C-alpha cells in the first residue's frame, strides 16, 4: 500500500525529514506522533506524493512518487489537510463532494448516491456555501469529499483540531468505518486520547527522524521514547503507569485491574 525507503525531504538547504523507512499495509491504522516542527506534515505530503523526496523513494500503491503524476496517485489516496480552507474549492457543499467523485467514478447515479450518503452521514446541507459555515462544518465537508471516493489509503493531517467533542466523534467514527472496510489510515494527531482509542500502530518522529515504530500500547508506555519526543501518553495509560499497573490501556482494563 505504502512504502518509504530511506526517504528524505529538504526545503532549500533545510532538511526536514531524514532517512525515513517504513511500510503501511492494507487495513492498517497508524498514527504519526511528534512535537510541533518534527516534520509530520512534510512526511504526510511525501506519502501522498504532494512533494517529491529529495532522497530515497516513496512507493504509493505500487507507484514511485518521484515519477507518478499526482492525479494518478489521487485515485487511490485521500488526503485531508489540517486547514480545510486549503482544500475546499467549490461554492456549495454538494459541488465540493461531487468534485472528487467526478474524477473517481464514471457512474453518475453512483456519484449522486455517494454524495447523498456523505451529506446524510455528516448532517450537511448540500446547498450551503462551505465558506459561510463554521470551522468544524468546513472540516466535515473536506473529509466528506475525501471519504466519498473510498480511497484505499487515507492520510489525515490533524483531522480533529479545533473541533468540539461531538464533531470529533462524528469524524473519527466515519474514518473508522472506512478503515473497517480495508482502507489503510495514516493520521497525524496531537490528541493522545484519539490516538489511543483508534490507532493500532504508532510512528514517532523526533527532529525529522523516525524515532520509534510499533504497537501504540507499547509506544505510549515507553517513557524514554515519549519524553525524547516531548509527548505525553493518554490519560488511562499514564495513570496506569503511575499506579504500577501493567497491561492497562483502556478504561475497561482499568476497571478490571482495580476490581481484581
């Protein structure tokens, strides 16, 4: 699905990410963690083919991103920017969702069906101007336009930033639904609760280098890795470590450990 081989990227002479190697298979859900400036957004753009590697290779869906056209990569890759205003380009929400579908599907009836499905899922008014909507509504619009195409690889750059709890739940449930259907997900997040609840795997970036790659349960409980990357674990595993409870990662596991 996605493979990086010693990939790096420079802005001018400034090397932002260096010697990154990892693979993401079908149906995996991985979060990309790291402090601000660690290179997470740049790495996601490398993965999506939005920028070309300065060194090494990025293979997306069997295509080398150094030579493949972005339009070809976009057929199977959905990319959600942190700021939806960098992504939305149509005057109504329906037009925005249909814009991507027109390139992905030839069947007009299926395009309309998927568009209506997304409008219903996110409770969006298709006739509304997205730029007159709230930040959360614009984020949902941008995500709806991506999910409607049902990409095999979904790259999300902080999809829940600036959203309230209900909006966050709506978006993450939609992402999880697509993931259960086999879509691979790579997501940047600073919300450790979201990471702990939804991801299985964690990649940790520290100063542009891949500092750790493993099960999220293992990564979050590794004090050395987390502290080196200026990260704090989610509340439940953090409390469990403070109490000396091994194997506790969720609230249910905490109840079980406390009652045993």
